[in-house]
C-alpha cells in the first residue's frame, strides 16, 4: 500500500474538487493560456473600438490597416498621430489639437507605412464623447471628427455618427448595472458606467447594420484566454496573455466576424480583473450575432522610454501605445503593438473557408441603401448591387419583410407619419451576407397634426413625446433646456408642422 502524507492528500483533494467545477466557475486567471485559435472569420470584415488610450489605438489601427478594418469606434480618443507631433498632454484635457499634420502624414504614408487611405472612405466611423469628460474632452473628439470628415475628408458625413450625451464622464457607457461599475458622471476605476446608453451596441449596429437582439441572460459563448507572447515580446507594454469572447456558433465553425475591443489606461486585466471583459456589453451583442470579440491586453511598464514628442516616459497605467513608448513608428503598420494586434486578427481569421463576394461564399454586404420615396403608407428603397448576389432580403426594424432579385423595394402597409429603420442583406446559394448599414425613413402624414406642444427638450422626453435617440440628438443639437414645438400626427410626435418625419 502506498503511503500518502496528510498535506499531499489535502492537495489532491483540492485538485479533484477544482477539476469537478464547470469551466465557467474557474477564476479567469487560473485558466491556462493556450495559443490563440483560428476560426471561420473573414478578417476583411473586421472592426475595432476602444476607450481613451484604446480609442487612440483604435484610430491608429483603423488608419494603418484600413484594408481589414471596416468600422472604427472611438470612445474618448483622439486624432491619428496626435502624440507623434506634440506632447501627449496636448492631445487630452481641454485641448483642440490641429489635425493638419495628421492628415498630411496619412496622405504621405498612404500605401507604404500604412494601407492606402482611399480604403477609409468605405469605413463606418462611430464617435462618443461625454459632456462631463475632462480627461479627453469633447474638444479633442471634435478634432477626430474634423480629421475624418472635415480637413481630411476621408469619409462622407453619412458614414460617421457622433454621440455627445450630457453628463457622461471619462468612462465606457452602458445601459445596465454591473458589479463594480460607477455612476455615469464618475471617472474612477473601472471606468465603466451605467449611462442609460448602450455604447457597445450602438457602435456595433452603426458599423454592421441591424443586428439580432443582444443576449441579456446567460451567454452561450465563452471567454478564452490565449498566449500573447508569440505576438509580442516582453518589454513592449503588452501582457503575457490576452482574451477573446467566442460565441458557440463560431467555436462550431460557422462563419463569423471579429471585433477588436481595446481597454483604456488602468483597465487591463492586471488592473481591474475581468470587468472590461464582462461589464462593457460587447459580449451580449457578440453572443447572438456570430461576432468574436478580441480583447488584447496592455500591461504596466515602469521603465522610461524615449518618445517622439513627450520626452522620456514610463507607462505606469498600462496604456496601449498612442504616445510612442515602443518606437517612433508606433502608429504605423510596423509599430510593435500595432503589428501584434494585426497578427492576432490574422490568427483568428486563419480558419476562414471562403466568402465575401468572390463567388465561393456568401455575397458582399450591400452598400448605398437609401430611401428614395414615400407615401403615407409606403416607403421605397434602393441600394447598390452586391458582387455574387442572386437576391436580397429587406429588413424593417429588425424583422425581414420581403425579398427581391433587384436593387429596389417598396414596403407597403405602413402607418402614416411613422419612422422606420431598414437594412438589406445580399443572398446566394451559399447564404446571406451581413446586413447593410441601416437607414431611417418615414411615411408621410395621413392627417394634419392634432396637438402642438411647446416645451423644453428634457420635458418632452419626460412626457414620452421623444424617444431616447431623439432626445439625445435634439438635445445635443440645440440644448436640453431649449424650447421646441412638437406636433402630434396620428399617434406619433414630430417636430414638423407639416407632419413630416422627425428631423
């Protein structure tokens, strides 16, 4: 008989108990970190977003690798190459950094240090800046907008959405409470807040179009840890492990997309644990929409490094490199963190089996969707042809309402003076593409208005005459305490005296 000491027996018992626990019950840090796996993902349909330093990094990735990133979400970030030209403090706080040199660099580096800037024209850009953000103020984010649609004229205004909700501090906005999260006006760890605004969902739907409803219950997908050291060496500001949320359908080999979600300073796993991974809301949408979320991880680096314009600095808050800690090419394709994240996307897409409009898979996503006419009971749509398509699905408010073999459709039987959201998907024998970017359209009024009420924007919202999106749009445009007249047309309130659509 083999003798086992009491201490060894206790250790074996503990091991047996741990092995009996389900995977989801094990602490995240206790799980092994295998190599990042490949999935059936078309990496040319990737997207990226981030908060703060992650927002700056998202802009850099979207510019440098515009051939693969079709959408960019920026939460409290700043213009491309901002800290490459001036001290990083001039890209934060209440600054208004010029983007003239940023645009010049983008054009000069196009096709060499970065992908051709012509690719940016097809990107969908989402911007978010809270009015109470004093770390990266709205004045900085306004320059991001100027870089894209003003000075740079890289994308059309129709391809950029900019939300500026009142009262939000330097934080990632959600519309639900999670353990450890803060009030919307509070800029403290973990820098995630219930702002009654679904930042992740709003951004993802802007980039990808109408999505299936998010999963607000137990998620079917899994958070998996992977080894980052094969992508980047020690001393370059990134942790030894990263994370990815993988929906069950993607793990089973179904066609999926990938979104890169970049945390801000002091938000890496070593700082706040799994809060950025679980509390931001990305996974809820990913779980029901075949979307893998890649969560690269930056880490504290207390060693001082020479930077292009900010002198010698350490990285004590574990920020992604938007300052140049790890080389003057920090925001180009050859930048070490940039190349590492791109290599992670490449790995995720290494299991791709075809598609994207080449005739061997599903067709390309339709573009150019627009409302071309309306009556009191119908709306007419048109869009551009998709390569490889044999037909199109038409979706209204998230529900498929028709099919057509052409590039136009008239949706009838609608309510007068009512706003609807439309998207289209291209189909062929291999399946359907993702849905197009949505377009809003309204039917004409069937009758004259029955009531006219003048009040402040906030009082209209409190009385139920404005939707949340109308409240945010109108308040951001004219002020939340400004007075405006609304008209009741049938059962719908609008700011048009002729009962036209809300504008």
